[in-house]
């Protein structure tokens, strides 16, 4: 796992060991990492000249006298150049492994180590002194036998000048160490290892799990379950990942992991030497599960206060419990879970009931959630459920929807009454939409629907909100839509206003959902009954859903529907519905190309959220900002922001996939990191559930562009196939803006030109009457690319000039630059094939301008304008692609001084290649990132090795760019 959070302690240990003779005592709780600290220091380069020997004190039940000293000395290296005095032979009576090169023991050895105690002490001192610089480490000295302690004290009384003695000891915080008499003339250092903080736990987890450790809440959960103790964290992560890296979500795998066997056995060993009173106190602490004074534990355990005080002191000394001021608790949650599992069922019930009574008598705020848990454990189910639902209601009223969702879920799982489960599920399904729900919530609601036969109105309501939950946070588009469709028949009979709302939810389209004609059918049915709705909150929800559906369909009636969202909100719930509607509209208008209007929608959404709270809607506004910034070309810092949002919402698929898409797009175009971009783009497409037309298409188009530039048109065609199929299946052609132009290039390049023609024709028919300006410009680009593919370069260039201007009008500079690049390419191809060297007229008296050369200059000017636009955006990958296009036409874009110009110094291109080599990139990745051929990269790498006078790629990092490793860790490409 590497050294985490112990750098200051390691520095202190190194500093102490530089000044022998000395003794260093490293203290900490079991699992605090004392051995790991010794490993780090004693294997470092600074200790290479020292003789390093280590021994560990065994469990007292298995101990033999002087075992740790014997184990340490057994590792002493044979040094024929060292003259050993005769007294050192006494050591062979304890360490037979050294007998072959130690002097004969002074006299008979029949007495063994006890009888030879005096010679053994002098012999050990002389042997260590003869070695010169020595580090003797004795670990777990709190378990040392009397003979070992006696020998260590005599060694401390007259330490050899080169000796460094390191002792590790398990000791609870606040308690004195085991008494070793250290003479005042001996330099002594004590180092105390405390638990890790949450941030240190996060750092350790990231070394173990990589990027997955950034999952929101994971570090906090790991810290809560392990108490920040490195040994417990390692055991827990090993248990959670014992079958390989678990599937998403990782948070659930860690949350549900059982107590590792290693920690169970460790706790059992520490409890073995406790008295009966101390064992009962530990059981009471396990049942209560929270820090409490010893007096409270005594009442629950039914022990007299005086006896309880002695029992508590023993439990703390044995590191079973931890004293936090006057309160006692377990060192970490895993210890508590292991102890609780050992309490027999009948005794657990009695202790739990006693704990409920003690907490009630304690005064102060009543911990409802704890009382619920204890009541359920005591068999008082009705009381436990009452506490649970009351605590959940209180949390929901205070806006703590995450806590409320968790408590309602527990109540549904614990309630044996079908009616009670149905009532609680109705609260749960609404609250969960405002929190970050997980798979347990979905399971609880499905159980109620499948097993409890709710009445029609309740059943319809549950299905509707489950469908919304599946759409927003888990599941897939079809799962969500089908669940909502199943809800509508019940709601039409029992609750027409809610049925209208459900129909409008079903009308909201998705590229992974139904054909849009079915969305339109639900829209028409909803409009027929929406006028019957009088409840203000329901009317706000209907207005938000209707405007969202029409906008996502590119229906021109959407703008009239938007006006209904401008009405003032009479309550926080109305404000929440309006904010949700404006957020949906922001996403829809961005995709359609209404950039300025999208910004206005987003501002209204943010203003609406000021009066309410919804983590999901807040996440939607964050991802909308990312996508808007991408389209508007505000790319500075965008990759880091997208990375942050990806990790922040990792458990909500459509939020994290949209943020991951922007992270992948910026990794490709801004960082030029093709390998990372491909991972992010593919994962974004895999993760998205209710994609409303941008994620799947944009990721497919970007992956296809990578393949096209690398000369793999067949793979480019494969990359767009799934997205194109979704467009054809749903008829949602307004979502084709991102993918159709690239698909035309890919299909033509792979020999499927007829398919490309059909695609453009279908796209044209699908967007003909739609209010989707971006799709109409993309149609122009697609037609132009078809014309280019068929050799009509000037026609294509004219169309692309219009597209470039139109993209600028929409405020999308990157799309405008791409159109300019394609236009310049068409102009070059109109008069010259790739690599076709054209000579100007050579006659010296002919001064008339060459029309072809003038057209060539015009084409180059267009491409240079695209390069300038890309540079303004920071799109380094696209700049490199344009330079490659010019090189193909023998147009030199930079001054090439060659080897003679740079000598033994790296050229700018070689420095760029070297930087990517240091990052561990393969030649193919480097070629894709810099838009070069693999052979060219191989040539550059060979030149770099020669100029730096190194023999391997690994050696480049030691010579070139010493700060590169740090930039690599921050993702600089």
C-alpha cells in the first residue's frame, strides 16, 4: 500500500538512528503500522551500511525465553574480518545457528541461558559492539518474556557505541508504556503512531484501488469502518476485493463486506485475557455501538460501578476498547461488528432491551435511530419501527434526504406487515428522488409491489415514482419507461392528475428508449386530461415535463410550453418542479443548438434551486454547465472540473456518464491523451442509462475520429454503428448532430458509401420540421462530406463555408473550426491529391500568377485559420491533425533545422515525444496523440535515446524533464 501518513514519523526515526547509541520506542495501537514504518526506514538507502537484525516477541502462550533476541541474532551475517572476543561464545547457547563461527563458549553450557545469564549479557554486548553500526529491532515488546526484558535492560545500561535499538509496542492511547528502565545517559526517542485521518485513508485507498477510490463517500466509509488503522484498512480492502475488483458500485462492496477473518482472530486473541466483568463490558459496548461513559456500560452489563471501572481499564489496556476522554468505544467499527456477532441471541435481546431503558433514562436528545436498532434487536418490532419512521420523518423535514432514505429503507425491510411496508414505501420512493438512492431502495420498492398487493392508487403511485427513480439514478431507459407505463392504468382510474403527470414522464424521449412516435402518443393522451389538474405542485410538474418532452423532440410548440414555467412558485415544492424543468430544458437546448437560450435556462434553474434542495437536480445543473462550456469553447480547466464532477456523482449513472464524456473529450482534444480519452468515452457510453441524445452520439463520434485519423476506417464505422442504430430505432434524429457527419466519413472510408447516403437521407427526413438548428447545420456538413467523398470538392467547400459561419452564429467555435478544417481539406483536394507535388511554372520570363498556386494558398489560409481557432481553444490534438494534413500536401508548417540545427539537443518534436515516453505511453499511443505515424515515432524515440545517451525508454525519465513524473500524476499530457 506504500507509506501513507507516516512521513514525519519516518523522518524522526531516521534522524534518531543517525546518532547512535540510541533507543527508539515506536508505540501505537494494534494495526497502526509500526512494522510498516520499520520496513520503510530499514530498507532505505541510508541504512544500507548498517547491520540490520529484527525479532518479534511471540504470543505469551507460545513464548520461549529470549525468543525475539534469538530470532534477531540468527540473521546476523558472518563476517570473517571481525575478531570476536571469547565471551561472545556464550551467545551460541541461545542462538545455535551462530555456533559454527562463534568462539567456544567459556566453560560448560549445560546450564543453558539461565545459568549463563551473566556471560550471555556480556557476550551479546560484545557481539553487537564487534559488528560496528547495528540496528537491533525488537517488535511487540509488550509481549516480551521476563528474560528478554532483563537482557534488553542490561544492554541499555551499557550500550555499544554503534548500536541503535528499536522497540515497537502496542499501547492504547493515554496509557503508559511497558516499563523498561532506560538510563538517563542513553539517547531515547518515543514515536507515537495515531490513526489515519480521512484524507490519509483516501490516499491509501487510491494506492490500492486507483481512480475508483475517488467514489464519493468511499473514503469516509473506509475510515468509519476501520477507525483509520492501516492494518484494518488493508484487511477490509483485501476482503472486499478478494474475488478481484468488485463491480460497481464499489461503495456497496465495502459497505457489505464481512469482518475479515484476520481481524476476528486478532480481536479474539486480545479478549482471551479479559476477566468475566471485562467481557460483559465489551458485550455491552458492542450492543450500544456508540461512545458512552463506563457508567452507562456498567448499567447495560449489570455490573457494579467499582468492578466496571477495573474491567474498563483492563479492556483498554488490552486494546479491545479505546478511551476517548471519559467515554469508551471500540477502536473501529469492524472490531465492534466482530464482538457483536459473538453475543448469543437471547443475551443480545436482553442487553438491547436494557440499553433502550438506559438511554431513555439518560436525558438529553433521544437517539431515535439507535433506539430503533436496539428495539428491533430486543424483539420489540413495533417500537423499533415507530422509532425508525419517526427518525426518518424528522430527517426528511430537516432536508436530510439521504438519512431519511436510509431509515425508510430499513423500515420497509424490517416491517413484517404488508400494510406498513406499503405506507413506508410511499414515503421512501418520494424521498429517494431527492437523495442518492442505491440498489437497496429499488429492491425494497419492488418487494412491496411484487409481494404486498397495494391498492390500485398506491400501486400506480409507487410504480410511477419507481420509474422516475430508475430513470434519474439507476436502471435503464426502457426499465423506467415500462414501469411508468404499467403505472398509468391504475392512476387513470384512481388519480387522473397523477396519471397525466405519468403520461408526460413517459413522453420524455431517450435515445435508449421507445420510438419517438410512442412518446408523442403519451404526450397527446396527457394533454387531453392535463386541464383537469388543479393542485399547484402537480401543475408545476406537468408543465415541466411537457416543456421538457417537446424540447427534446425538437417540437416547435416547446417555446409556448416554456412560458408555463415562468409562473411564480407558491411553495418550495413548486419551485423544485420548476427548477427541474429549467434544468431539463438547459440540457435539451444545448443539444439542439440553442446555446444562448440554454444559458438562460440554466440561470433560471440555479435560481430555482436557491429555495429548495435536490442533489440530483443540482447534479444536472453541474453537468449542463460542463456540456455548455464544451460547446462554447470555454475549455480552460474543463478537464479538471469534469473529473471532479465525474467522481462527485459516480453512483448516479447519467450524471457521471455525461461528466465522464466531457472528461474524455477534453482528454482527447485538449490533453492529446488518446488512450485515456478512449477509456472515458467508451465508459461514458456504457454507463449512461436515460441518455437524451448527447452522450452516446458524442462518444461514438469522438472514438470514430480517433480511428479515422489513425487510418482505421473499418473500426471507425464500427464505433458509430451502435449510435446510428439507436437513431434509426427511435427516430430521434434531432440527436444526430454529433455523430452523423463523422459516421458519413467512417462509412465512406470503410467502403459503405451507399449506407452513408441512406443515413444522410434519413437524417434529413427526421429533422425536416424540427426546431433543431445544430442538427440542420450537421446535415449540411454531412451532405458536404458526401460530396467530398464523391470528388465534388468545390461544392463541398462552399457548403462547409456556410456551415462554418452557421456554427459561429450558434456560439460553437470548435464545430466552426472543424468545418473550416474540412473546407480547407476540400480546397486542397480540389487541385492536388495527397502528396501530389505541383511545381510552379519554371519559365523565368513568365511572371503571370499561377491560378492553381493561388487556390492552393487560399486553401492553406483556410486551414491556418482553423489552426488558429484550435489554438485559441487549446485543442492541441486538432492542431497536430491540421499540421499533418498540410504535411501530406508538402506544405511545411515549421522551420526544420534538422540534426545539424539542434545538434545533441532535443528538437521541439522530440521533447514532445520524450514527455509522452516518460508518461509510459506506447509508440502507438504517442502516434495517435501527436497525429504522427508509428514509424515516425519510432524514429524520434531512437533519436532521443541517442541524444540523451541512454539505452532504454525507462532511462529517459531520469535524464529528461525531472518534473515529468509529477505532471504525469496530475494527468498532464
